[in-house]
C-alpha cells in the first residue's frame, strides 16, 4: 500500500514563527501536492511539484513556500506564521499511468496547525 | 481544470442506492472525471474515475453522460459508514477540489 506520512498530526505555533510541515511518500511518485482545508471552503491547492526541485503555485500560494530536494519528501514552509494560516494541511501524491492517463491521489492523514 | 457543480448535501436511507450528481459542462477532451470521498478527520480517499465509458468497481459505479457534461456516482447499497463528503473532480494531472456533497446515510 502507498504510504503518505505527514510529520505531525497536531501542531501549535506562535505568530511570526517559521513553520515546516513535512510530507514523505514511499512509492516513488513524481507528483506531490499540499492542500489546506477550512470549514466551508473545501480543499484548496497551495503548491504542487512534478519532480525534484520543481514547484508550481496552486490557487492560494501567498504566505507559503515549498521545498522538494528529494523525490520522496515535499515540505511546506510558512515563513512567518499568521493566525489566518490556522488550518488542516493535507499532503497528497499522485500517480500517473502514462498511456492510460490513469491518475489516483493518495493523501496523508493531515496536520492540524494552530497559530496563536 | 474544469469546474464542477455538486449539490451541497444529500440524504439516503441505509440499504438504498445513493446517486450523487455532478455537472462539469466545461470538461475538455483529455480530462478525466474523478470521485473522492472524505470521512471526518481523514484525508480524501479515491473512489473511482472514468473518461467517457461507465465504470464500476467494488465501491461504486460511475455513469458519464454521452456529451461528458455530467456524471453520477452510484453507491448501490449505502451504509452508515458511507456518510462523508463526496468530491467530483475533473482533471488531467492536477486535482482541484470543489465544495463537494455532504452525503448523510440514515438508518
């Protein structure tokens, strides 16, 4: 089974802190994604990466950056955490079967971040 | 990615079929229709996907209209554990989630 592991289930940080959310996958997938989920707003895509050292902005990248130095690890960085970044953060990997173009996403369990 | 429209909520009696609709009138030729669901406090879970043919797996069936502008996810015998938010996504390579449909299965 594909495993997508997020480093923390719950996290509390102070305003202005630099925060790292780590995501590790064990299936050699090229595509990795970071989403945040808020009540009434659904899942919103923050950043994604198609390969090592590659990154693309999603729908709400402001206030975030990402790092993909190794294929299996995709980190989300909050340079200076703010209270409006309190949210559930979900990491996902996507496998694409070229030829059939079948894609399936696998999600981690999420990190609930509270910024105080 | 094409935008999708789903009803915000639906109810279904346990043991009956749950039919969840999705409109995706701007879908393009290479975009697949995906369905995911999210049970409270968990990450979304893949259910099924299709391009233009109807599909069935052990979890559900997917019916896509001939013009591909809408689709229906069918849970043939809904159980209480099927209560979740169901997301219809139209995509090629990147998954953008909408608001989804909150399906409540009641006894």
